């Protein structure tokens, strides 16, 4: 009996020790993840000589808030911002329209060959962009789209495998009875889609909008290849351009970095639930 | 086919018609025409000239750089993907511990890096990895370690990209966590009664239960690595000494720097085959695709 108590005491102490170790490891890891951001912020407030100082300076003596104004004035920030938002707006509209319709066709209607075609949709997710990159460029060139926003906008109106998958999984989970009773009342598929299923799908649609926002805001490869006219540049590509000159002004670049990251972080913190659920969902149901 | 079946087929196809058009125009047509271009010499300005398998032969027999980029990419797949998955899985297992408070805080911390735009990420890591006064080498120097030149060193440039990839692995953590939460608690209780220690439990309960999700993340990571291009394009332009010239970067250079569209298309087709072979053999080796057929 006594031995047992001693044993369980020892066990408790052991598990407490394990817990402390776990926290220690996590806190160190969390620091590794957070400190780079602090480094970016502190870098954006340094003078150039402070940035290049060796050993490094952790925090600038006098924060150079002016860096942010200089950064925005150092390139056509507002033009590039406008371009980015324009592409993003059209992408969000296109993605919502097309993928909700397509996902409905893959989930709420039974038709021959549906599941086979859906497998093709899933397979296209594996396709590296590089495989279609060259022919797409040549196609858009033939169509006269290079030098306009069209290559960045039009494809989003024709479905995206990942979003189709995400929305389909959500639609499948809605009970069948709601469609059945509407059908008895004489509603056709489009009415059921528009009046019943879409309003129910708001959370899933929100996730899709967030991902599209993120994709358009961060996209680098698309604009690099398709937006050859510098008046059409997005922020990402504009920043890369000022980076690639000789001797770029790094403090300003870091200020732009902070400026470009903050909107994403705000959206993330406000809509965190949808981010996490959307990503978790893709792995579980896959 | 009954009348109702016909109506459903019509409606179904109508609803997915945007995808059908998109698939034909932006996927199938490009893949097919890429196969054709891969057998041509094409510099955009003049018409493509059919040259048969010349591009493929040149790639395999006359282009040493092709093997370099293949090696670099394989290095990233083998070491980069493995490390990323092991680290993110380990972090997820720790985070999933029932006794732990503040899960949502840590989850946010590990997820945030995935939100940073690639260009900004590149700026940030250029500075973290500065050989002279970068944060990484400064921290290393506290432990008496003389840090390497990272992006400036042919030996350490790839490990630098791997560290960067791990730091951006928040997506995997979220997916692992969701999977871990679905493992029935009874399995762990049963293992504990049988006297299994922590490592036994991870090895015999967690890993087998998580197999499909680990596989999903591994495949996603491999596809991402094979396509990875922006970071090396921005940070190193493939250097030093082509040590970070990866497959997709070299493909891009051939297409848009040297205007060798045919050559780049041949590379694209090889990449497609590599992707398919890797994915399918991973799925097969883990027993997928057999039972479902």
C-alpha cells in the first residue's frame, strides 16, 4: 500500500517534470517563431547603419518611423496596391461564383459518371503549375492578354480544384431532406442551390474568400510571368523589383514588409476560426 | 436511362460546366500542347520547329546543369520534406497533450509565418541569415558556434532553405492537430494499461492512426517542394554556384530568360512524370488505390 502511494507520488512528480519540460520546449519554439517578426519590425525602424551594425543592434536608438513614409514613396505603392486589390476583387467574385456552382453539381445532384469526373478534379490538384506555365503564357499571348490583368483574373471564373473539394465536402454534409421537400414544392435545382444550399454554406464560402484573399495578396509567380507591364504590377512583384536593384535600401524594404504583413495578420486574427477549420478540413477529409 | 436520370445528368453537367471549360482550356489543352512544344525548338518570335526528342536527349545527355538542379531538388525532397514533417508532427504531438493550456495561442504562433507573403519572407530570411550580423549566427555565437555563410555558402544554402521551409510549416501542424484530435482516447488508455511508455504510445498508437494524414502532408510537401521557385528566385537566383538552382527555377529560366520554350516544356513533362511517379508510388506503398478500385 505504502509502496503504491510512493509509486503514484513518484509518477506524479515524473509527469509534472514532463509537463515542465514540455512547456520549456514549447516556449523556446514559440520564441523561435516570434523573434523573426520582431527582427523585421526592429529592422524597419533602424537607420541603414544600425541595420548593418556588427554586432547587431536589437532595437534602434531612435525609431525611424520616417522609413515607412519613405518606403511608400520609394515606388508606386498606391498604384500597385490598387492593382493587387483589383485582381483580388475579381478573383473573389470568380471563385465564389464558379466553385459554388461546380461543387453543387458534384454533391447535390446524382448523375452518371459524377464520381469518376470528381476524381479527375482531385488529380488536377497534384499538377505542378510549371507544367502548364509555358503553354498558358503562349495561349494568353495568342489571345492578346499579356499586358493586361486578364491572365490573373479569367481562370478564377472556371473553378479551382481545392475550393471545389472544400465546398463539395461541405455540401455533402447537408441533409438530403431539405432538397427533397423543396423539390416537392416544385423548386428546380438552381432555386435549391441559390435559395437553400448557398445560405447554409456561408462558413465554407467565408473560408474560400479568405484563402482567395491570401492567394491574391501573396501571389508571386503569376504576376511575375503574366504581368509584363510595370504599370500592372502587384505589390509582391513591385517589391521584388526594388529588391533586385543594386544596393537596395533594406530598411525601407523591411518597412514595406511590415506594411504588407499587417493586413494579413489582422484578417487572420479576426477570422481565425475559418482559417484553421478550412486547413484542418482539407487534411482530414482528404 | 429514365427521364429523371437524364434530367439529373443534364443538370449535373450544367452545374459543373465552368469546371469543364476551365479544365479543357487551362489544364488539358496546356498539358497537351506542352507535349507538342517539348518536341520543338521555339523561341516565341519565330514559329516552333519540330525536332522530335532532341530536347529530351539534350537534357539527359548534354546538360550537366539539369542533373545539378535534379540533385538539388531531390535533396530538398529527401531532407527538406522529411525534416519538415518530423518537426511539425513532433510539435503537433506536444501541442495535442491534454494537460497543456494555451493550445490556441501556440497554434497561432506556429501558423503566422505561413501568412507572410513570399517576397517579404525572403527579405526577412536574407537578414536572419546574414553571415556577419544576422540573427541566426548571432544566436549561434552565444554557444560558441561560428555560423556558416548560409545563402552565400554552396554547402549551407540548401539547409538554409530547409530551415525556412520548416518555419513556414504551420499548415502541416494545423492538419496534424486536427488528425490527432480524432484519435480515440481509449486507444491511449489501453496502451497505458499495457504499460506502454510515451514513445511506445507515439510509435504504436499515434503514428499508425495518423498514417493517412501523414501521407497527405508528405505528398503535399513533396508537390510544394517540386514547385518551389519563388524563394530561390528572389533570394539567391539559384546561386551560389547553382547550389540553390532548383528544378522549377531552371525551368523558368529556360522559358522566360533564355526563351527556350521547347526545352522548358520538355522539363515540364519530366516534372509531371516525376510528380506522378512519386505520388502514386507513395500512395500504393501505403495501400491506397487498391481497395478502392
